[in-house]
C-alpha cells in the first residue's frame, strides 16, 4: 500500500481551492470574493444579489478584524448561492443611519431586498454560517 505524502495533501487542497474559484467565477462572484457595499450602490446591490449578507465594520474596530476572515471563508463556501459584502461604517453614513447601526461589527442579512436578520458582535464562523443557513435556507 502506497503511503500518502504531505505534498499529495497540498495538491488536493490546491485542486479544491481552484475548483471553488472556478465555480464562483462561473456563477458571477469573482473568486467567491466579498463585494464592497457603499451608500451610492447599496440599492443596486440589493437588487442584484437576492441573498446578501453585509458586514458593517470599521478599520479601527478590533472585533471587526476578527470577523473578516470568517466572512471571506463563508463567501467562498457559499459562492453562487449567497453574496457577502463589506460596508465601512465610517465611509458610508447613509447605510449606517438607515439601519440604525450603533455597534460594530453588525451583520445584515437581506433576502430579496428585505432585511431578514441582524447579528451584532463578533461571532465565530460556524455561528455566522448557521445564521446564513437559517436566513436563506441554503446549506
């Protein structure tokens, strides 16, 4: 029986990563990446993305920096099904005001343009994933 080498694991991981990137590109979100959500294009983003999670954050916010990698991972995991966006609260006061953002990070979950859930605080990836599944019925 042939022994599995660490290089084989790396190669398999790279193959899976590349496949996710290709699938995401085909389905419209480049690399399964996180989009930027700003005041000027917010309504357009809601129309374009029927399942949208917006991470409201700021550069000076430590907990926001803890949530960012989870959002990026989930954007890849849910590529083609759920779109993830980031909104800098300091640069987009209209969005912050319209959703009464008083603490960050805040995650806003939109289904077909309607706010269906909100999570305030630095949640771990699995907790955010559970909220995504609950909000959009996708796994």
